[in-house]
């Protein structure tokens, strides 16, 4: 697959009723256009050109520098968008054109399009599909012999044409010499735009060879033009993701209530319980049980962990850790092997070494906690003084009594003990016992 591919991403997407560019709305955690670009870039030899609107760098930021860009200064329709890429397509005999709002398109369908185009030596080859609900999509109009006569957009369709269920998927392949000659002859629609679909009528007039490829599944050519269609794409993609994980040995008690983003990695033997959300680039290792009622976002979870009714964000959880219920592990936290975090615990920007226990109603922030430490219920690292965050260090095998307030910056030594209800304002030596408000050394 080394034909150049143009991805159209300059449309306004007015039916989305959103200030965010349509192609950047996410499906399972990833912008729609990223799926299209990934399919287009299957071959390293393929030149991919993305047509973007004027003064909008959001799309470029989302996709990156692995593709070329051209700008459609005025959003005047799909035909004008392709014309804006003409300079970048110089020297190519054929070009594939795709829409950035068809996120479920497959590599196989794109390969079939290219193969059919080359076999038939057509001027135009495009993808169609039979759909249950064609609302918002261009209808394929055929004559009495079943030959395609034109494609009509919904805004320009007659009452009878609106009843047609065969739609244009917005995926084309053109012979470029005929394409550039014909684009100048495309008439404006009622909306004042010029559409690629008008080329079908011109090809018929010129008696040019025209071929089609029909998608086997209407979902893979689902064009997203509204929030309702975005939800449908999300639902289909989520089912596909869950199905593939279960085929590979991931257990899901109720997959209908499990939400997994497209970049998540889950190892064989993991268990995902109901109402669990695995988001971003999260990774779940073998035999870990996640949920119910748990959210993990950009978190890496080791083997044999148990996380229940809790939130983990941008953190590393090593093997054998248990969390929850009802705890919040915030960004830049690392929990070493066999750490136990109980109910109503919040940990933020901290490192907790192996075999440490933080079991009830505690807050640990901007801290480094050693191994084999016990932190009693209600203990807090007082890390913020109103203007700056300060660090707390707790040594190995320390025992932090219930309701201990540790006022940072602070260092509590190895094997140290704090009495229940103490307020620690100065460093505690190794092996020492302190208690009171403020805490004093017990002699």
C-alpha cells in the first residue's frame, strides 16, 4: 500500500455543536482522525497528507509530524479540500482520499479499494455500504440498470433520495490526471460548496470507468457527523476492544459495563470487574483483578494486584499491591510490591516502598515512605503551607500512630515511633519515640 493518501480534516462539523474540531472528538480515548491516519500509515512508504483548516493547530498537535499538511483556507467543500493538496501530490498517478471522521475504517477495506482501482484501471473507485440509518450521509443513486449515476448529499437530496440506504463512505481512489482536469468543472451545491461526490456525475458524462467496493460491515464506514453518531462509534469500538481482550484470556464478568481505551494493554489472566474504566495508556499485568467501580488512567499495574472501587492516575503499581475500596492514587505515585492501601486513602506524588501498610483514612503527599512501615488511621503529611509544597521522608520500619500530623519538611528516621494524635514539627531520629502536641522525644 504505497499510494499517496489524503485525509480530509478541514470540515466545520457544525452538527457536532462543539468548539472542538470534529475530527478531534475521541473514540475510546483517541481522536477520530488518529484511527484514520493509523490505517493510512500501515505502509511506511505511503505519503499521508492531512488537509486542515486555517489557523487551527489543534489537529497538527494531535497527529504530530509523521504526516504532511496542507491548509484549506476557506471551507468550501471536499472537492476544494483535495484541490488544496495538488502541489503535494505532484508526480503521482493515483491518490486515495479518506475522511478524518470515519474512525472505524479497516486496513483490509482500504487495501480492497486500492486493489479494485488498479484492476479496473478506473478513473474513480469508491466505497459504499448498506446502512440502517443513513441520516447525515451521502446517498448512492443508481439507475434502473443498477449503475451508479450520482451521489447526493443529504442537504441536496429529494424526498425519494432520502429513503436510499446505500451510502457513500467518503473513501475514494482517483486517477489524478482525470481528477485535476475535472475538479474545475465541479458545480457548486445549494450550500455554495463543491463536493467530490459531483465527480461521479462528471465521470458518467465522460464515459469514464468507475468502480465500487462495498463494505461488509456498515460500522467500519460509519461517518461521525453528530454526537449521536459519535456515541455509536464509541459503543462499537468498545465492544470490539473488549471482545479482543476476552479472546486473549482477559476475564470480564460483564463486558457491557467495562470501558477500555484503544491504547490500553491487558495481559492474559487479568480479571476486569463491572463498571471499570481503563483509560489512556494504562497497562494491567497478569492475574491482577481490577474493579468493580474502578478507574485507572495512564496507570501501570503489576501482577497479582487487587484494586477495588478506587481511582489510580499516572502512577506505577508493582506486583502484589492491594488498593481500596474508596482510595485515590494520584499522579506521580509509585507503590512497591506488596504495599497495602486500604479504604479512604489518598496518595499523591509519593514513593511507597515494599510491604508498607496505609490502611485507613490517611493522606500521603509529596513523600517518600520506606519499607515495612505502618501508617495508622487518620495520619496526614501536612505538605502545603499555603505557598509551597514540602517533602516528608519516613524511614524503614517506622510506626506512625493514628492521627499523626507530619508537618513538612520533615524526616522520620528508621524504626521511629509516633504516638497517636501527635503533631510532628521537627525531625525524628532513628529508633526514637515521639508524642504530644507538638511532639517531644520520649526518654
